[in-house]
C-alpha cells in the first residue's frame, strides 16, 4: 500500500483545468481518471488518486504529469493494456503510485522503432506499440520539468522554460502563475481583454512586458 499523497502541497486541478493545461480532450481525461487511475491503479494499490471539488473531480500534480505521458504514448501507438501493465509493474519496482512522473523512468525510455522499452537493472520492460514511434515528445516534455530530491516532478512549464508561466504545486494550489509571482495568467488576460495595454498591465503588477506577453500567450493558446 502506498501513502496517500493527495494534499494541498501536491496541487489541486479539476478535470476542466487538466484538459486546459495539457491541451487534452476533456472526455479522455475524465474516462482515464475513472477507469484507470481510480478504479484500476487505485483499487490495486489502495490509493486515492482523485477527490471531489465543485461538482467535478480533481487530481494532484503528479497525476497531471502522468496524464500527459499516458496520452502521448497512446497517440504514438502504444496499446492501453501495455501502458497499464507498465504502470503497475513500475509502481511496484520504484515503490511509487506515480511512476510516469519519476525522473529515472522518463530518462530510461527507449525505442527500436516498433516497441518502447524501459530499462531497469539490466533488464527490459517492453511497451508494445502498433506503429513506428518517436519519443522526441518525452525529451521535450522532460526539459519542461523540474525534479525534487526524490526525483519526482516538482514544477512544470506548460509553454516551455523560455516562457514565464509555471505550474508549481507549492504555490497558489498549483494553479499556473506568472514567473516568480503568484499572479494568475487569467488576471492578465482579462485586463488585456478589457482594453488595457501590455505596458500598463506590466506597470500595475510590477511585471516586465515579456511576462505579460507570456501570460497572454498561455491563455490564448488554451
């Protein structure tokens, strides 16, 4: 049994927020959570992956990261059944309910063009794919993450680290914020929609104009 890690410090993300942050279809996010994380992994490991918030379900930061990896591997052709097996086995090997949010695992993904493999102690765990695979998305996503001393994902830059929008579960309940502040991108976006200039918004919130522009980019992309 794993320790339940759902707490304020792990961020709180409703399913609509997850779909918005990761640019995923809402119906997929909802189905995965109910079928795989809550009913599948949750029952096997006696682990609670979600809870109710404002008439919808919510998840923590690690599950948010896992959803992205799960979705991208599925898009690449890896069978869901193989992903579920891999998740369960890696959970047991690494003693974590969030294997797809762990640095060691993300670093060890490999492909021969037909299958995905994860190396572990000189052995290999194969994730069977149905088409030629390109794992460049893992490398790109990896660069958008920070990891803590336990090698678990700790911060995520949804637009990349060149942009000043960060998701830090230790700040503002894990909601995306601008740079080192606690300002929500939506606050900037709503001011701009009301007619305020980038220069005025930057002056008002003590930001630079790039930070304002990045907040606008984030909201517009969503």
